[in-house]
């Protein structure tokens, strides 16, 4: 892969189509947590998404506050809606000013903004020495294959297992362990008022789920080298045809405009028979509707004709080169890594580790969850690094894969065919052309 060269801030924002977002739609921050008790001369500002497990945000704020108090550092933590993360990153890069530590969720960024981020290779390598080899998906999140550096610290990934209502699927005698069974059983359950719920809108959930389906059919938008677009293939066409059929037979039109919260609400309300989602949907159901929660079971992603795999959402921290407190941000990340198992527990098992031994197996909560019936209901999630991959699969993650993710090209390819706006063949050719243009831009910079 050619190394993108001399990327200026203005040029990157223009090329990625984020200039308007940066200039005009910087998201509103929620009321920040601020630790001022021991404020001295040092400060640290952090921005990250409002976690789908609210208890995690409370834990993180207290954790950061206590660290600040111990080290005489004023710490500010801003939480923003997940849908605003990409726009906030673009705004801060455009302004050359912002938070010291930026936490991305799902949306591409570690590679797209690498010229604006501090090299954290030493930090990642030191954590790897302490807590074991970084996983494949962890490496995809923040590693730059061309120059062997890390432009972001790989905090965690979010897995996307199948969550299904066991009583409903048992009632029709179908196990949703293959994509064909999801379609066949989903059609029957839709007739009973319990459709499948997988978004075809613009958010992280469909960006990960439809990639997983595409890969399970043997398709992908780039090859292993990351130099060639391979999306226009018979495997991709078959995957898109399947999604069109799944939409018509087993889902309803509301999925076309869903946010990442919509499918959670759909199954938690007792309507949906199956979603592909992190365990936040299950954790919320435990609080809202125990009867539904006890009926929600979890399994690996459906098998496709070629493989069993699913997209995972990347979570990572970057330190802007223009940050005022870069060294303080690095020190915080070192301390955070040393206490990562507490972060895992605070997330109720939602945050999945990227270092081999940072959460030793059997993992707390996932191997034996006293709030679940049966207690090992979530145990399959302990091995999710074996069936999860981030957007560039089977090739490396780099700026083009981040930009394709941010532009929702795979989501739109599926939606265009599902709604009949294009045939499957036309949708695939349209998407391939979009990817080719992005690859050409990044591969042939001068």
C-alpha cells in the first residue's frame, strides 16, 4: 500500500467530505464532568461517546476524577451522542483545537486522521508487554501497516452477536444459526407480528452487520493487500440479493431510518424476534422487562455460505498533535490500561478486550453472570475476537477503509437493492465505483 503523503488539515477535510460538518454542525456537548478539587496548573480534557451502558460512564467519570485528584490535574470529561463523534472529530481537526484525548466510537478515524494524531506506538507496545499480544481486531483498530506505527490506542471493540427470542424461534422449530435460517424463520415470525430488526440506515450497527453478512458470503470491498477494490463480484451480488429478500420477507420499512438505539428498543419492547447487536440491548431489557430479557438468548453470528464472521465496532483513543497536554494524556492512558479489567466490569462485559490477557479467562460476568438465566448465557462472547473483524477485513485498516465506513457505502448498497431503487447488480456496481474513487484518491496522492 502506498503511504498517503503530506495530508494537510484543509485537504483531508475536503477529501473526506467532512468540511461542512466541521464548519457548521459541531455537536453540542452534554454537561461535562469536571474534577476541580485539586486543580493546579495541569489539565486534561477528554471527549467520548455517551456509552450505551450508562453505568460505564459513571464509572469512567469517577475513575478520571480520582486520577486527577491524586495527580493534581484538572480533568474534564465530555460525553457526546455516538452519532456526533465523526462530526466532532472533523470540527476539532478543522479548528486545530479541541480536547487532549479523543475517544472514537465505531466511526473511522485512527487512520483517516493519523497525520493529526500523536504516535502512540511506545504506549501500545508497553501495554502489550504487560498484558499479552494484541488481538487481530485490536491491531486492525489502530495499527498502520505501512510504517509499523500506532496512531491510536485500541481501547476495545464491540461485538455483534445474534440476540433472539428463544421461545418464538422454538415455536417455529427454527434455529437462527445461519443467514438462510434467519430469513426463513424471520418470514414466519413476521407473519406472527415479530419481525427481524436489522437497520438499513446510517449508523454503526448496519455498518458492522452488513459487512459481516458480505464477508460471510465471500465478498469484501478490498483484497488482503488493501490495494485493490474487489467489491464487484458474484459473491457480493449474492449477498446483496439476500439482504433484499431478507428485508422484504422478514423485516419492515421502519429499519430504513433507524439509529443505533432503534433495534435495542425493538427487541426490548417485545416486538422483534431477532436483532444483531451488542449486549447493551439485553442489559437494558434486564432493567425494563425481565420476562423479555430471560427470553433473549445469544449466539455467534449466523453462518454464511463461505464463513461465520461479523463486523465489530472499533473503540480507540487518539491524542491530537495540537493538544495542549499530550504527556498528561499519555500518562492517563497508561493508568487506564493498568485498570482495564475494572472498565470491563463497569461495562457489564460490553467492552471487549484487545490485549490477550488484560481480562483473563474465564472472564468475569461473561462466563458466569448471576443476573442471567442460565448464568452462562453470555459465555459465547468470550471468544468473539475469533469471529469479529473491523471494516478493512480481509485487508488492513487505512484511510480509505475509514472513509468508506464514514460514507456508509456498504449500508447504502444494501438499502438501494432492498428498496428496489437499484437491482442488486446495479447497487454493487454503484458501490464499487464509490470505493474505487476513494481508493484512487488515497493511493495516488502526490
